[in-house]
C-alpha cells in the first residue's frame, strides 16, 4: 500500500475517533483500564511503561493511578524529537509531574527527565497508543515511528499491549517493514491475543 493510502486510512480512522463524544470516550477508556488491571500480564509486571493520553486517545490517567496504587513502577514517554527516540521516565503522580511537551502531548517535567530515567530493558509491559490497529497485532501510529524504534532499541523483550477503541480496528493494517506488531490488543469490547 502506498504512503498516500496509509495516510488516508489513518486520517479516516482518527476522524471517527475524534467524533466520539467525550462522555463515551471516557466510559470506554474506563472499561479498557479495568480490563488491563485484571489481566495476568499486568498483575505480574513490576514496571509498566504507559503513554499519557492526548486529545481523543484512549484515556490513561485512571489506568496510571490504578497501576501506581497496585505498587507498580510506572514510566511514561518523553520524546526526544531531534534524536528520534523516546525516553522512559518514572512518575508517581500523573497530575503534578507532567507538562505539555512534544506536539502538546503530556510529558514528565524536566527535573524528572534528568533524575528518573529508566532503562528500557527494565520494562515488563508497554501500553501503546496508535491510530489504526488490527486483530493480528498490526498497528499504525501517527507517522513518527517513535514506538517502533523504542521496541527495536531496548524494549524488545517487553510485552506490547495496544489499546484502542473498537472503531479503530480494520481487517488488516498495511504494515511497513519497520512497523512493530503488538502482543495483545485491548478494546472496550475484547482482548485480542496477537502473539507477534
């Protein structure tokens, strides 16, 4: 599939996600968080790397609070745009310890970026955002390739759990050679076991 077709697919799915009413998005996000917290992979994990939601993404603040309450180490992304990579930075409060960062996405404050960086190899589970997913573990992000590189360069052993609303699923994501597959996909309706 040509890049133009991938871009069109991404645009159409994101438009549908953006059209979800806030209340519905919040309720579905709560269901996804509850499903994740009940999953054995999360129960067993010591260190969970979780994105901070932005705009119409599956909301993660409640999930992060639940993970912290369960005694997990929680790290969130800090985007180093010039280096084309993500850092994992430990937080203990998703409200007071983040500020708008790259593209306005919530990221850890500078002090934490300096003091609380985590080795990607220490991460057990990565909670992954995206624009388009399929039931086989295929994923399209937002075009930057940050998560694909993060998995290739350090967090290769971590379990990858994509989270999305059911309306973001297509029959088959048109994957590029560098695109990374998910192990699980969790929506408000189902857990899809992908086994990359």
